[in-house]
C-alpha cells in the first residue's frame, strides 16, 4: 500500500517552524507496513492545496493531510479536500455543540470563527479530537482514503495513534504486527556496535536489526513482523539475547528506559539520592536528572570554573588534573549534601589540540569510596556537553549495583 | 518568481531524521523575495525523483534539490536531474582530482565510490563545496533554474548563502534588499503585544510587522524591502522607534541579542557574576547562562526540593510562600558564592488547580538588597520550566542597571 502526506501551512514554507509531523507519520506508517512515498508541503492557498490533493489521490492509496483545519480564514484544508473529491461541505450542528463545550470546559467562550470547524466534507467519518478543538475526518473516495488531521504535533500524533492507525489496519486488512525492541547502548560508538552485530544487520531479515546514533548513545532497533504480537516477540527474543551477550554491560536498558530511569531504580526509592558537581557542562546532567527523576536528585552544583565551588571547601587549585579534581569533587559534594552518592564531571580543554579536544573526567563516590575515568571528547561545545553528561550518568549507573548483581 | 524544493532521501520519509533544510531555504528565499510554493519530499527512487523534478520544472522558475548527491548507490539525484532535463551525465576529471585532494587533506584516501560524485549533468555550472565532498551544481534549463545541493544541513546552508543566493540575485535581476529587525519581548504575551501594535500589522505594508511567540518570549519582526540596505534601514527606523515606545521595557533587545547576552552586558566584564538557586526548574536558567555566557555565572545550585539547599544555612521550612523563599535564597546564594548578585526561582504547585497551575517566584538580590515577583504559570512541566527560567532571567535583567539608565 502506498501512502503520502500533504502538509498544509505557509508557516512551514516560510521556515517559521520545522515540520516534525512528517517524521512521526513516517515512523508510524512504517510500523504497520505502509510505504510513505511522497510528502508535499504547500502553503495556505486553496487552488494549490486542491491540486496537490488531486495529484496525491491519483497515485497513492492513503493520503494524509496535516494542518489547515483551524478556525481562521487561512485554514482551507476542509475546502480543499471537498474540492479534490468533488463534494460539498456539510455543517454538523452536533460538532459545533461539542466545540462550544470544549471551550466552556476551559472557562472560555468559543468564538464565531470556530463555527467554520464544524463544516466537514459530505460522507466523511468525523474523528473527534478530545485533545484540541479541530475535528479531524476520514473520507473514502473511489477506493482511496483521505485522512485530515490537525497540524499541532501533540494533537496530530494522538489522533494518528488512537484513531487513524486502527482504522487503516481494519480498512486495509493489515493483519501483521510489527514489534520493536530498542536496546539502549552507551560507551560503545555506532561503528563498534555495528561491527559486533554485523551478521544481524542484513537488509531482508526478519527480525531486521539496525542502529541509530545519538550523541553519546546508540540505539539498536530489532523489528520483527509476525501474525500477532506474541509471535513477533518470539522472533525477537533469541536475537535480543545474543546481541545483549555481545554488547555486554554497554546495554543499559531497553525501549522506554533511559539512563536517568535506570539510575533512579538503582538508587532505590524512597531516599536514595545523588548530588552532582558539573564544571564545564552547563549543568546538563543535573538538568536531565532533575527533569526525569527529580526525587533522585539531592542537588546539582553547576559552575563554569572552580571559583564557583569554593563552598565545597576543597582547594581545587592545589589538585592536578581533571580526573583528580572530579574525584575530589564527587566525594566533597556527597558530604556537602549529606547523601551517600556524589558524582562529578569536570571538563578541561586539551591544550594545542586542533580540532579542539576536551578532557572529560567523570567520577562517582559511593559511601566515601570514589572512582572515575577520564575520556577525550571532540565536537562543538553543545555536543561535548551532552556527551560528557552522558558519560557522567553512565559512570553513576555503573557505580551502583544493578538488580542482577 | 516561484520556487520549490525537492528534498531527496528515504530517511526523511521513514522519520529517521527531521528535515530542517526546508525551513532554512524558506527563510532565505523569503529574504530575497522568492516565493516558495511547494516542497516535495521523495525517497531514493530514480523514477519518483525524476517525476517530481519534471513536475516542478513545469510550474516553478527555480527548483532546488537537497540530498542524494553522496557517493553511494542510493544517491540518485544527479541521474534524476539529468533525466528530467534530458541530458547526459559528464565525468569531470578535475572535480575527481579535487575530491581526492579533499580526502587527502584529512589523511584519508577517497574511495572508488566517491568517483560517482564527479559525474555532473551536461551544461551544469559546478558549485564547488569547500565544506564537504559532494560537489553541487546549477543548471539552466528552458528558462528555469535547477539547483542541486547536498543534504547535510551545514553544507547546504553554506552553499545556499555563499553561492546560490548571489547567483539567483544576478540571474533574476533581484535588486531589492529585504532587511529584518527582530525586537525581543519578554513579560507581555503575544496577544497583548499584538493589541498594542495592531495598526502596524497590516498585510500589505512596507515594512511589514509580525509577531512570533516562543515559550515566555515574543519576537516582533519588522521587515522592509527597498533598493538597498540603507534605504531599508530608513524604512525600519521610525516603526522600530514607535514600537519600542509602545512596548516599553518589555523589549529587552534586538536581533542576535538574548536575555543571557543582555544580562552579561549589564553585569559587566571582567568580574561581574551572578549565582543562582533553582528549585523546580531543573536548572534551566543556570544551563542557559552557563552555555551562553559562562564567564557571568558564578555557580548555579539546582535542587528538586528545599532539602538540597541545606548548605545555604537557611531554614526554608520556617519560611512561608515561594516568593519569601526565593527572596531568602537569592540573598543566601550571593553570600554563599561570594558575589554581588544572587537570584532564585522557586516553583510550587498551586493546590487544587486543574489544569495544574504553578506558582513561580523569582527574586534577585543586588548587594544584599533583594526583590522579587510571583507569577502563575500553566502548561506541561517542560514548558513551565522554560517559562519560569525566562521569568528569572528577565527579573535579573530588570534588577541590573542598563546602559541607558
């Protein structure tokens, strides 16, 4: 089955916002085996949007539009879909009631312009939108399916997952189930990971295995297609076990797990908390823990230079080398915050290196026993900060006993 | 003049990467007055890319392709452009020499597959790529212009700015200059800003005035078109002055200025530094200062709860209300870090509010004199953190005397 996306919105063409919807749609379509062949972005112009839709209907089974179903004069996707499928727009009084109720629940009155949103092409199936005001719809037209979703990414993805994908599965008899297992790897680069599991990374396999590199982290994606979920899981299990064996403790988790969630689990709740010192990373590791697992963070002390750390009572000027400084800081911050686990990342430029290389020392102190490592990290400042923060979080993970140990 | 973009790459359709190039191109084209009407994304398939290009050449004056000019078998944009314009590919020995030299300068040998990159459609103007290996090219075809650029965003933007825009100006006799002034506003919502300057926000004006909302911040964009830069600046000046008057000190800067850079300027260098306490914001304000103006940050103390602040020696449990706590924390952290300026943001949930509303208190202490404000902030956690951090940075800006005062 072929699919394509028509993204409507002059703001996308003017570069005022980056379109993330299409990537989301591409991923979800791939998971049910729909091939996305084209994506067209077009401005808020009725003639051009209609022409794009007519072309799309001439070559694809499924045409999904995003954007252009808000309440303003610029929102012309409803008219364009009606035009491209030679239908009238029909006013739905019940929909208008629901739109008004949505606003009332937020203590606001719907404006008269919201009434536009209750006009839907004749024969369309209305997809109610509990997360926003714009009603979406699905239209069957001469054996093709047109799906019209809002442009707001959160609303679009919600409706895609909860309404559109189930509809398409039913409509096109998509029986197979694609299951995905993502192993999270840190401490090995993408090419090293690739070398170790090269025999699994063949194009036509089932499961297929692929890697995706992030800064300081690699995902190994194992995707299996089978008649049902259990059968797909059975295909994944032996491959996953073998890959875990080959990559060893570089695999820190799977699927929704993050370094932050693994650390929180190992610190234990209630009560287990870590205190951090960051010099040169702009507090990136602290930010990640504070945002994801605030209950596990005692405090983070962020400084651009050792002068900011005077209150720790350590004379860092008398200590040579970033690893020695990080180690001292990890112990000191644990004492300072009154917790069992302290950790520190300390960046220093390696003099004379071009392109610039940074010495990134990370250290963790558990109940007064500190240990750490020094790494070399290259790249622009922002990437170095993210990589070094990941190295610190990984050092904390490795310093804490896991469930299996 | 009409333009369109054809972005080539299956990875874009599979959602493995988000296409930021099109937004960049849209912005740059808008600045020289080129109207971007369509953007089509298509996978690495020769037939489909060729068909997209034929269609584009049938309706647009300028067709710009991104991606698909690397060294692998998947890279078929060169062939597609040749096919859509009925030309042969021609091998350029001199280009092949240059590609080899590029690799040698990095201590690597060009691989035989890089040879593919020296095949260019007959009659094309070669655009050398000093920032990468993929040679780009421009082709004039029956009164239309085809521009083929690499997909790597850094390379694409470099070639667009340095080679393509000057070429298009010359080719199409684009004389006018569009100048942009962006006023940065904080402390007034987009609708309030819009109300105050509504008379400037008419569609057909010159300059045109528009607003763009970010979390906690609004940009007012004044764009003027004139024969040259000086004339455009003269059109902008009176409008800018009037808008600054109406918005008052909510305007904190213009163009490349940020809250961080304005704070650094007001703290003065060398020596002026601020120390921060953040409770509930995951260190977002600290991160922004540390990343942008590290020399101005003494230290940031980030805690998820008051327990992390014991070392400040303040009994926060005995202090009622977030504003009072933030005020005490601002003074305490300045003493603790030994600097003149301390600042604090303190978030507390407003009990029983649905949707949840957060009380965000921000306070700044300058040489022992603290002052602050309490705000109400709604939205998801991540937005609340960003908004509250912006409120803190703005409070710091307002507490420090500006150049004009």
